[in-house]
C-alpha cells in the first residue's frame, strides 16, 4: 500500500515552523521536532511506510501542546448563550 500523505506531512512541518517549533531533517532520513522551549518532542521518518504514521505524528504533537487546524480550517467560534432582553 502506498503512502500518499507526503504533501500533508510537509504542510504539517510548515505549520510547525510558523508556530516557532524547530523542525530539522537529519541525514538518516528522519525528522526531529523540538517545541518552542527547546524540548525534543519526537523523531519521525520523513516518509513512513505505515499508513497511520501521519495520524500518530499529529497525536504526538497534540499531546506536546501543538494546536493545528487541519487543512486550513478556521476554528469554530465559541457559542454564546442566547440572552433575551426584557
């Protein structure tokens, strides 16, 4: 089964950089990701053969505190309770 998430993975890396996370491509073919405070969060293959690897990477980043909207979606506004005027 082919891995078609290469462009999604690169978009995620760009979003990490925009959020001031450090992303480095190692010569071994892996990607190392540090959070803004300098703590190494995870190391991942640049193109994994597992079809679920992108989801696992997103899970690890979410647990580390990275908040990213998928595919450029805007966050939903908070619901304000209906207040009737009298």
